[in-house]
């Protein structure tokens, strides 16, 4: 059970710290205030080395189109320059997840495609890099696992590619 959760730059949340979780917790608020985003952040730090989870949380919101623009929806104010940072402290361990865009980003989207009141320019990115840090003991150095998920196009399909170290996996289940 989590004792403390910190969420930064995720969806509509710039910074949120929740302390003193109990066995049952209730999040109450008006529509579009971040309740679902908190649950999605918990979902991501529960399986932080699973690179497909960011795709799933968009599908939970009924965003079933998976393309190069899907990733931007995860970032606070659509700003892919501010990495997402999620952390959860359990009784005996700490989990941290940093989500950042894949390095070969930078294709600007037209303002007609995404209407934004934010000062940040929207970008198309072709994937995410997930850096997961696990600390099981306060005196121990954090173990790091880096997972990358990128999109490649193959015969009108968008194919997520997942890479963790020398391991690589391609999924052919998402059609465009």
C-alpha cells in the first residue's frame, strides 16, 4: 500500500503530493479536476517498467486512435519539454517513474490541428522513454530500468515497439 504519491507534469496536474494513504481512499471533486489522472498515475507507477501502460490509459479514456500525436496527451499543458515524474513510497520501497519523449522529436503540428491556449508549442513525438527507479532499502542505490516505446508505420498500421535493454518486442494489434 502506498504511503505517499507525488505526481508532476502529468495530464492536468502540475504538482500534487498525497500523503498518508489508507487501505480505502476516496477522491471527490467536480468534473475535469484530476481525479482520473490521479488513478492513472497510480496505475503507471504500479507497473512502471511496462511501456504499454501509457497507451492503455488513453484507451481507458476512449482515445482509441494510436498515432504519433497520442503521446502529447500525457504531458501537462501538452508541454513535452517538461518530463512527467511519478513516485510512490510504499512501506519498504520507493518507486519512481520519469516519462520523457523519445529523442527524435520536433515536428511541429499546425495550430489548426491542436487548438491550445498554452504558450507551449505542441509537438509530434514518436514515442516515450520510461526511466523506472526502484529503491528497496534506504541505504541501497536505486535500480534503474529504461524502457522505450516508439511507433513505426507498416502498411497503414501503427506498431508500438518496446525496447528494454537488449529485449525488443513489436505489437501488430493496433490498426489505424
